[in-house]
């Protein structure tokens, strides 16, 4: 589905279809109930390794090419026309935000502002430099989750789809979010290899 014409997609921040959002909320609630710091770290590391392998599976020349994919579950429509590098840029942006949120919550502070899916969209002019920046952001997420004295914080910060989450909830979000974008990247790579 590679094309030079920009497709008409839903605007950034439009969210998920309502039935899908309800299911996502239920699944994420179960993940938080059954999860632990260790399972969240393991999930994040597994998704990071899978994403790293997907990046390595395509040439550098392919990594910056935007392709239109079918919308996988959990992905906003506005995110269907990204490149591999754009996906990494989005993950870098959100990982950096996760680090700030978890750090603030574990210090008993509510971060300023409001979480927004529209605010974390990638740049279309992203370059190969994003690969190292993504890796650094992953290192930061792992360090902040592993280093927190207690993730079950008294203060919360609202996720746009899942509502108020303590640091434990945001730690659960880290690997879950990477998994959604790993599937997106699998679809991008498959389309690039057609």
C-alpha cells in the first residue's frame, strides 16, 4: 500500500472504536491485577528485542519509508501511515514521557499537564538517529521501573484511554504499549517487503 498520496485518516487523538476500547480497558485491568514489576520488565524487554529484530530485518533505506497498513487492534487510525523510524520516534517520545510520569508519581507528585495521544505523534522527517534515541529511552524505562522503591503510589496520573493510573499502572503500560507498536511495525515491515 505504498503511495505518495497522503490517505485520509482519523485525526490524531481520535482514539479507538468504543467496543474495542472497552475490551482494551478490561484486558489492561487484568494485566495490572495479575502483573508485577518483574512481569512488566520482562514484557518490556521482550517487546524491545522483537522491535530491534524488526528494525534489523529491513534495510536502512526502507526504514524511513511510510506505508499505509490495515489498523491493528489498539492502534489509532491516525497511526496507520508511519515508517519504521516514525514508529521508533513515537516509542521514544512515549517512553520519555513514561519515565517522567513514573518518576514524578514515585516521588508523590502528579506531573503537570495532561496525557494526550495526539501529543505523542512522531515527526515525518525522523532520521536514523532515532534508533539510538529509542534504545536510550528503553534503558530509561527499565531503570525507572526497576529502581522505584514502590510502584503502588498514592497519587495517580490519567491515561487518555485508561483513566487514573498509579506508577504501577504506568509500568504495566510500558510493555503493553510497546506490544501494540511491535504489531504495527510487523505490518509495516511486511508491507515494505511486498
